[in-house]
C-alpha cells in the first residue's frame, strides 16, 4: 500500500527517520513539482466528485479551453 503524507517542514526529518527505522517501510521524498502536481490532481478529482453529487456546477468546455 502507498500512502501520501503531508508533514510540517520542521517535523519532516523526525518522521522520515522514524519511518526508515521500520524494515517494512520504504520512503521516497517527492520533489516540490511532483507534490504540487499531485495536489492539483487531487483537487481536480475532488471537484469532479462534487459535480457528480450536484454540490458544484460544472464549467462549460469553452471556459476550460480558455484556461489552458
């Protein structure tokens, strides 16, 4: 299983050291760019789920193309 954690910078070293002390855990830090892309992707999926349940109005395709 893979888990993505968000940790305050001042606690990151401690948490990484703790996790690495377990033989069954592998850690791999993300670059700032990859973390940003994953965050934006998560936000997009969350928005799609809100549209599906009717809590958010979808944008017309023209608006999406203009944003690109």
